[in-house]
């Protein structure tokens, strides 16, 4: 496993174990004699991960998307993009660019995903439904104004 992957695992464990900063730094100092995970070498990282496992951290297998999920996600990403462009055509969003869409996706997913094509199917569906409701609300406003 790479150094970056180990660092990520350490930070995930810290979060899942709800470790405060002081407890986390004390554990790092106790196990490896450092106060920051960035200063750990590979063997120290392994030792820290072992300690985190002793404290209750369970390593989860990474979720690999199968071909169907990736294809599904791609088509959902296209749907999100199409709905975004429809909002722009209706003059509801001012910026129809890809960076604007990416900012919207990032905001809707609280930073978990940075572009529609990277969203898992559940998240993509939620974004699609949100965009559809937004379009419907705006169309109803327009209809009321016309009356």
C-alpha cells in the first residue's frame, strides 16, 4: 500500500474513532515519536494503523464499481449536465459552464464529489431529482407570473 493510501487510512480511522486532536497527537507520539502523520515513514504508518485497529478501527474494502455501475453513473452524469443546461436555458442559473456545474455538485455533495460523472448512483439520483424539482418550481413561478 502506498504512503498516501496509508495516510488516508490513518485519517479515516481518526475520524471514525472520533479521536480528538490531543488524543490523536498523543497516540502518534506514543507509537512513533512524532506529532503529525505527515512525518511518519512507511513502517511508522503501519504501526499507527495497527494501534488504530487495536482501538477499534475496522478496515473496509474499497468499493470498486463494476462496469454497469460506471456506465450507469456516466449516463446519470450526462442527465445532470442536461438538466443544468436546461436551467441555464430557462435563465435560472447564470453560468452554464462546466466549472459552475462542478461547483454545484461539490456543494450538493458537501465536497464528497467534484463532478457529476464521479457521483455514485444514489447521489447522482438525488442530484437529478433536486434539479428536476428546481426546474418545476421555476416553471410554476413563470406560469403564475403569466396569469
